[in-house]
C-alpha cells in the first residue's frame, strides 16, 4: 500500500465570522455552526435567540441529526482511491455482493429479473475470472465466518443457514415470523441481521416492522434496534450492515425509489449519525444511492453510490473525508465493496440493461 494521504478536507469556518475558528456549537434553529466567541457575542443578538436550542458540535448526530447537512460547505479535495490496479471481466450480469475469503477466493452473488439468483466462488487469474464453484443458494446478502463458513438467509426466508467448508448446511437460528434482509458477523463473532415483516418490501406502511437484531455467540438475541431516541422508526429496508473496530454498527437503509442513507449506531443501538450524501453530487434529481459498504482496519467507512458512480469516505464521526467520481477511472455502476487480504479495495459492478453479461470487478488502492 502507498503511504497514507491525510489532507482530506479544508477546515470549516465559523458561519458568523470570517475567521477559521474551531467550530464548537450548532444552533438547531438557525442551522448555524459557531465558534465560542460568536456563540457568546453574536448569536444572542438574533431575534428570539433566547428560545433557540444550541448544542455542542460533539453532540451533533446523537439525536439522529443528519450530519450531511452540517458539512455541506466542506470542500473535499481528497480522492478515495490513489490508483486503479487491475480490472477483471466476468460472464455474470452483476456483482451484488462480494466478500474475500482467507484462501484468496471470492464469494459473490447476484440476482436479476432475467437470470434469477446466482452464487459463485471465484478466483482471479491474470485478467480473467475462474469459477471454482456454483452454489444452489438464493439470497440477497451473505457473510463469511472466521473459518470461511458461509452464513445466509434464504430469499424471503426466516432461517439463517450456514454452509461449512466441507459442504454441510445447517440452520443457525430462526427469526420467524420476520424475514432476513441482510447478514453480518462482527469481530466478536456476534451475528447482526436486518429484519422485516413478511410480504413485499415496499411500500413501507406505518404498520411496518423494520429493525436490526444482534445475536450473541450462543445465537440468543441480545438487542433489537427499531427506533431512534425520539421514538421514530429508523429503517425502511436494511440492505447492508457493517461494523467498525469498536463494534459500532453502520447500516445502509434503502427507500422505495432506490435512494437511501447510512444509519450509524453505537453498539448499544443509540444513533451516532445519519448520512445522506453530499450536495456536490446528490440532489433531488440525483439522490444518494448507497449499495455497498466496507470499513477499513483504520475505521474509514467507504460507501459506493451506484446511480452516481461515486465513492464516499467517512470517518466514524460521520464527516466526509473523501469523495470520488469513479467515471474518471472508467468504473461504472459500483454495486458492492470488499477488501482483500492486502487491504486493496475490490469494487463489484453492475451492468447496463442492454449490455451483455460482462460485469466487472476492479481492484484499487485506497488513498487513506
């Protein structure tokens, strides 16, 4: 890996003075970021300022506040990738989910209206892809255990299954009547599942039940996360889950129109922050469309936006520290992410509807 590049962003300036003072406060009513001096001397001059709610910048996000708004003025000069190392072309329609295993193979799955569900174990050979095994599995998400056991929830099913490396499949636990939407295992070997009620995923009604459930090493449910601190329901459709080195949870939450957001939770279930993209890329016409997520060993959160062909890099506070348009590297429709054994980023892509089945996986060096 190349040496890290740390100049990720320009510092935010106080929005009430011209000096680049350290931001300490946010007025929730004015939507202004302030330094200590302006909080004490300038803001009190505002009309009805005595009724305004001012919070420490350290607490922003703890109430489910969208931190993407507070950092709208952030000037991001740091790309997420330092270089594109190689590209591999397949005969598949898509790479919806990819995960690197300890024996240098890659597990991958996809589903399309035309091809149905496919699950392969592959290996890279020079610039081509060799299929080692095709598995009879229909799932929207999966994860690997410490010994490369394959955990997955059957499509629209309530049973979490595990396929051992010797080919034996067992049922780990049941979430009935809830359906499993996504699967993750953290560093403590706890299982984290996205769950929803039975039936079609959309539209989402007020009677929905969408949550994240955490199971201990004995497969007993220890935590269910459905609502924010204010009682509002958090999730529309939990698509992907990942965790950092502190076991904080990061969930891609998708909406019916293919846009979405990242919901970050402390391991207790308290909301850390919610990220909904950046104004330089995402608008009402080009909404944030997160599909894949991966977290590096240094806790950099990387998200791919399929519709806008972008990568976003966040720190664990929800601050955007890198942003890159992948079209500049001739990478299109990024759908899934994972890291290989050397820390390189693998980007699994989708294909256009009128194209042949030639989905690509790109290998890139991360700039952080």
